[in-house]
């Protein structure tokens, strides 16, 4: 891929999109285009078609999505389904119609069955029931990756569905109602430290296991997949190991410096018991993650402290 290749990042202000933008700029790519949601509503087909017809990007990274944790997924399930279906349908189809060379579609590890064998291989998709707490989001993402596969099959496009594990890092969403488990816990534990609280309450039993991938590692993986000549249609991106939510909470407590206790509210849902991705496919291609979880959380915490959104 030439340094002046035109690259469109859909969702450049989000966690993934902003990390990829930073990576591309550091690598010297000079023709990156993007639009805010206020400038371009990706849920509106005619606007997306007009934009891509005029812009004519060679490469598209579809990182725009409506995302959130368990509570947000349950409370706004219709919005999660509608918004994500519309965004991805419009961008994928318009990318085909306007001759995009390669498109990367951002999926999620939650697309896999709730009780999938571990570690989860790409071929386990649709082999069992989904986790009910994020079913709407998962169904939308499955539709998007299947759309990529069938466009490849029918039209000969090069559209790749990327399935990352749980993401975190600078630029994350720390809103307690809408964030994922790691940033939500990080904010909650920091707030407890500032307020001298005696304990922090964590949803669920603490026993579910999760795999956490730093978003800068994902950005590196995305650029790697754009640049290589042959890419699989579906590829997991992760670190290859997981920890329990209880272990995560203790790590966060130590990094933040919170001296109180951690208690678990078992009346709240745990979600999927375990989500560890099999990353053999991407490792075989020649990529693997570099940032350790402890190192990544320390960096994320410093970023959070420096942001205007921090609880003080």
C-alpha cells in the first residue's frame, strides 16, 4: 500500500478508529479521510453513497458502530440492532459500488456462541446460541461479517471481517452506563479511591474469564492486514490468554492504589462465562500482540487521569 493511498476510516473518533488514525499518521500515510457523525450520518444510505462516490477511497476501515457494556446492550437493544445494521450495510454496499480495493469490517468476539469451545476458532461461528445480554449487537455484527463474505463470493471483493477480543486503551469510553468492563471498573475504582470509599461493588460473580487486547495492538494488526497481499475473510485478533474479572479487579485496584475491598453483586448478570479467542490464523500470517495487560492498563489509567472526563 502506497503512502499516499486514500484510506477512509469510518468511526475515526472512536476507540479503534482513533488508534488506527494515530498509527497511520505515525507511519507516514498522508491521504487519510474521515467524517464526524454530525458531518456524515452513516445510517442514511443516500448520504453514504454520495460521500463514497465523491471521495473514492481505495481502502476502508469500518470501525463506526454503536457499542456499550451489558447494561447498555440490554437497555438499548433495538438501537444497537438498528444502528449497527444500517451503518455496516450502507458502508459495505457503497464500498463495493465504488470500487474499494480492500475493506476491513470490525466485528467483535461476542458474535460467537455463549458456550463455544475454548479457545474460540473462527469456524465456531453460528455453532450455538448467543449470549442473551448482547444478542442484538451480536446479530448485527454477524450480519455484517456475512455480508462481507457473500460480497466476496458474488462480486469478488476483498472485504475482511476482523474479530478482536475485549478492547481497551487511550480514548476509551469511561461512562459508567455505557462502557465495557475494564474502563468501567477502572473509573469505579478510581472514584472509590478519590472518595475514600471502603469498597467497590463489581457486577456478577467475578468468575467469568476475558481476554483483553490493547487498541494500539489492534491498530497495528489492522494495518498489517491491509498491507498483506492475501487475507482471510474472517480473522480473530487477540493476545491468546485471559484472566478472570476478579483478577482484573485486583490488578486495577493495585494500579490505581485503592486500599478498600472488592465485593461482588451476584444478582447482576455475568454474561458469557469465557471468551478466549484462538489466534492461530493471524499468528500464522505473521502478527502477534506486543503490549502486556499490566503495561496497557497503566498507560490507559494515565490517559484517563489526563483527560477532561476524569472523576476528581
